[in-house]
C-alpha cells in the first residue's frame, strides 16, 4: 500500500513537469515573439520600418553568426524559432541591423510565465 502511494505521488510530479513543459512549448514562442517586437521596434523618425522575420535559420559562429538567408537592405531583424530546453525556460537566436553600424547577434534565454516573458541571460556573438 505504501509503495502505491509513493508511486502515485511521483507520477503526479512527473505529470505536472510534463504539463508545464507542454504549456511552455505551446505558449512561450508567441511571448518571445512579442518580446522581440517590443525590444526591436521601429525608432521614431526612422528612415524605413524594420523588416522583421521569424523562424529564421542561423549559420556560422562568432563574427560569422548570421541568418540564412540574410535580408538585403537594413533595417532588419531576424529571430530564430524559440526552443524550450526545460519547463518555463526558452531560448532564441537573433540578429538585427538598424542603421549603418548599429546591429548585433546572439542568443537570449527567457523565463516564461503565463503573464509575461523575462529575458534572464544572453550570449552575444557580435555587436556593432
């Protein structure tokens, strides 16, 4: 009898863990997309609107880290498909160029909650 009770509790914990992971995978990418849209929005008085692309594949490493294919004209912003390595945690690759030498690329890690997504860490590949 004690063994069944113990197994039931472990099973409920595993079910809760997997449910949180599924919820993160279902609703987290949209929250990450909204975060990038707010973070890399058009500047007042900008010469052209930012060309935003999502779900982009990235190639290279270090200074050669870039979206494939890269947009032709600036300003642009490319965001890779967000991934969820654990419940409530997401990461996404990004690259952007605004004007001339204003740009950057890297990976951002997020903590997802049902109310908001928080950028908790990031790795920069290059910045101008």
